[in-house]
C-alpha cells in the first residue's frame, strides 16, 4: 500500500528564488491491487508527486509510506517499478541487453535475469524484437520496453508517468492491456496522465490535480454520478406552429415534420416540457440524460482555478 500525507514540494527558481508551488499538501491512499490514475493538465504536479513517491526528490514537507517503509528509503524503493515520462533508453542496445542492464542494476543473478527477461518480453509483446536495436523501435515498442524495464525485480507497485503519451490508439491499447495484466497479477498500478479517455477506460480510482492541489479523489463513477450535463427530449406528432415555436424560442432542433429535439439543463425543466407536450397531444419519443464526463469535470476545475487566480 502507498499512502502519503500532506506531501508538499516548493521549488525556488531563478536568481531571486521565485517560489513555485509544484505540489501542495497531497494526501492520498492507493490500495493494493488496483489501478490508480493521477490526472491533471501539464504543470499540475503529477511528475513532482511521482518523483516524491520514488524518493528522487525530497519533499519540502509531508510524509509517505510504502508497505510500512518511509518514501525514499531503500526498502520502499525495492517495492517500486518506475517508467519515467519520455524514457530515454540506450538506443544502441537491443531489447534484451537493455533488460539485462536494468536487471544488473537491481542485482539480479544472471540465470534469474534471463528467465525474467524472457517473461517480461513475452508480457509486453516484444519477444520477436529481443535482438533488435532500440533505435529501430517504434514509439509504442519503446514504451512497451520501458514497461518491461519497470517490471524487472518483480515490484509490487508499478508507477508509470504518462505511459500513453505520444502513442497512437493501438499503442495506447497495448499499454492499457499490459496495465490490466499487471493488476490481475495482484500488482498495484499507479499512473499519471492528461489523456482523459484512458482514465475512463481503466482506472479503479482517480485523483484530479490542478495547480499542485488535489481537487477530487475517488471512484470515477462517484465523482461524476450526480451531475447531469443535459436532458434531451425528443417530441413528435407536433402541430407545425408548435414545432416552429420550439425551434425558435427554445433552441430546439427540427428533425423532420413535427419532430423536434430540445435540450434542458435539468430534469425539472425537462419534466415540465414533457407535460406540455402531452397536454398538446404530442408524442414524447425519448428523454435522455447525459451525465457529466471526466472532461466536463476537468474543464470545470480548470475554470474554477482560473477564477481563484483572478481574485
Ligand atoms: N526542478 C524543477 N524546478 C523548478 N520548477 C519545477 C521543477 N520541476 C517541476 N517544476 C514546476 O512544478 C510544476 C509542476 O510540474 P510537474 O510536476 O512536472 O507537472 P506535470 O507532471 O503535472 O506536468 C510546474 O510548474 C513546473 O514548472
Ligand atoms: Mg509530468
């Protein structure tokens, strides 16, 4: 389990030491065996949080624990695998040589290492490319090899910084499938992203980060469930003058003779409209409520952050 409390990182930049609040008071828990997504736009503090978890940088304040060991300690690091943002792999090595190098860094024995390399290349679908130099890899292949590297040494928690960025849809699906496999093996997967459809497709839990601050955390369903974005009512068999009025006065969309679609911001308003249609002897064909999606929530938080900045 990974747990951090009030984790904070302040950078000082430039000659005058201008203050950058990269991460402020981050508190969260990541349960074992789940896929957890840290979501936020560029500059939100995702990589900073990840570097703190790994002990690559020291927090200004706050604490964290990984399976009972403080973040940054050798014991906590031993439990982690890490795929950095834009991994720079040694291009002149082959896939197998690269994994051997990664394995030697975590001090695996040669025999264990060989079996491990076989297993990992198979897992990420690179067995056919084991003897190919990395410089001949596609971006998707590089990312999959990076994932294999993160898994050397059998880590309980795998931390991936923007694992899908720069990949085409097939590459993204490959990475996604590998993340599912890791979770199904009982590992904890923690990843950061700014690509929202990926989050909706794979996360058990998400945390939204905006300008270094956590704005939302929980199961995606729970974060989005109670917000209706719009309720669309389609009515037909309407008298021509009524249909025309709906288009003019309620920005309805005409959909053929006597048939109009009208959108409402809430169920109440949609219900009143349905009653009007019934009273006018029209037919209510459908009432469809569309829920807020992650992108809507994301944009709402970005707007709120701008509001705060303006004040
Ligand atoms: N080494 C650093 N020195 C100074 N500022 C930094 C440093 N690393 C990151 N930052 C700043 O911290 C903020 C968060 O950056 P980062 O964690 O990389 O965001 P993300 O990964 O979400 O894009 C940004 O404003 C960034 O410019
Ligand atoms: Mg980043």
